[in-house]
C-alpha cells in the first residue's frame, strides 16, 4: 500500500505480527551529509517522559527492548523495529523521525536530500505492508517527523505526518518533552566546553478551526497549504497574495508562481480530477497576507462545497497543522474563500477561518486588498476553456 501525507492506515489489523519494522531510505549528492533515524515513545499527551524512551544512535534500545534502532539493516539505510507486546502500557504512540547531524556546521538541510521514504514491513517474512514517500517541499528544515505508529482499539496503526522542523535533533528532543543532553547533540564526546544552544520549543498541534475562528502558529521558513476535497468534481485552488512591497496578485492554474522571485509561491499544477492541489509558500517573510479560495469549474457552480468536504490545510512544516473546513451549505456558488493568513506580526503567523461565498451565478473572483481585507465578487471573471483542461 502506497500512502500519502495525512493518511492513517492499519498495520496489525487482520495480521499476525510479532514485530513491526520501519525501514528508512534516502539519497543525497552530499558525501558529508549525515542523516540519523530516531524514535520517541510518547504517552497519551504526546510527551516522552523519560530518557530511556528516546531511541537514537547513542541509545539503540528502549526499556524492555520494545523499540530498537539499527543502522546496519540492508537494504534500508536505517531501521526502527517495534515489538508491540513489549511496549509499556503507558505508551500510546511512537514517533519516527529523521534528523541531519551537526546541520549548523555545514549549512545542510533536507533540501539537499531526495527520494526520502519509509517502508513498513514484517521483519520475520520481509512482507512489505506500507510505503510512504515524504519530504517534498522542505527547504531549511533539519529534522522530519516521518510519522507515528500508534495503538487504537488494541490494534497498531500508522499516521503519515511528514512535518519538518528547524533545529535538528535538539529541537525534537525539547518538543517531545525531554532536555537537551550532550549525548544527543554529539555522538563522540569532545574536550572543549561549548556554550549551550537554546532552541525554541515547538508545540505540535493539529487543529480544525471552528467557524470564523483564528489561531496563531509559529513563524517558519516555509508553509505548505493544500486544498482537499472528496468528490470527482474539478476544483481549483487560488492563492491571492499581498507582498511586503504591496504587490497584489494570485497564483493559480494559469500562473503557477515562482520559487526564486516574487511572490515566492508555487502551485503544484491543476488537478483535473478529485483529490488535492498544493501550494508552497517558499518565503513567508516576503508576504503580508494570503487568501486561499476554491473555484468550482463544472456544473455551473451547482453543488455545495460543504457536501464535497472541501477544506484548506495549512502546515508550517514544524509540526503545526491547521485545517479550515466549511460549515455552511451553499448550492449555487462558483467561489468560496476558505482561509486567510496574516504574516505581519513579528512573533506569530495568524490563520483565520473566513468561509465566504460568491453571489448566485456570479463567476467574478474574490479580491484581496493591500490592507489584508477581501471582498467576494470583486475580481475578474474566471473561465476554464478546452486549452485549460488540456
């Protein structure tokens, strides 16, 4: 089974598994780039309560040997193995992570890493059960929470997360509730005494916004936003933006944006079938405001966006994922504005649930103004012709 970010799948249900193996693989052209796998045994609050529950290159087995780590496990680069029957009763999930060692010394990050993936398999029979390719869209991040193996109704499942962090292993250690120790930051002790590095802890969160609710998340070097829906209708994601220089524009299927110049936003292309479209914001610091909206290109705008289970999902690639769903039923709108992001504060990024619809039968788009306000039916009309579908 090939899965994608956000999916939750069964591992043990319907199978007789004495243990679960997670093989981790990647490629890189940089010979000195050192990537390490780690695992954190977490309680129901998502906290690692004791040092013995962190598994990494300097501590390769947890208490009761429930979780073990190996960097000698061909054909995988590294492997984490879990024996469910030995997992302590106070452990609800096990976070699987990858980090770049001493990333600050070499200015390395996961943008230098390709084909990152994990495979979950039965180590006894070598039967491969699940494969997960991840890490797309990362730039300056030096750690990834790959996913979580967790217990639900007595069975073990896998949650595909793929969230990036800055700060390497130290940031993950603090985030999961432990203190940073020399054994974590350096595998070989060195005689010099170096000043401690202070890494701001990141609070993991996965929140679904209520109607007109706003929330602050930590500022980050990149942001990923997806439009997701669950019907066969063709929907389009529009990202309206205001730059720091007060330039106003939009990224959509006719203008896929740019990574290296204004607006530093890219769309992954036009999905002509149901599913998902993805926006990457490569430089949030170059923007003031962003508005995400969806356009229904078929059936003359008929059909409720809510019934399609349309939602915008914003991920700061540091473990904070905010979903903005739709709460209202509107059967005759071509457009819906879903979520608004305000980058202007110094200490946080604000995401707001907005949910506003176009007038009945009106194909004029929303419009985002320089001050961050927006208005429905105020932009140009949008039509998809045969060339667009091609």
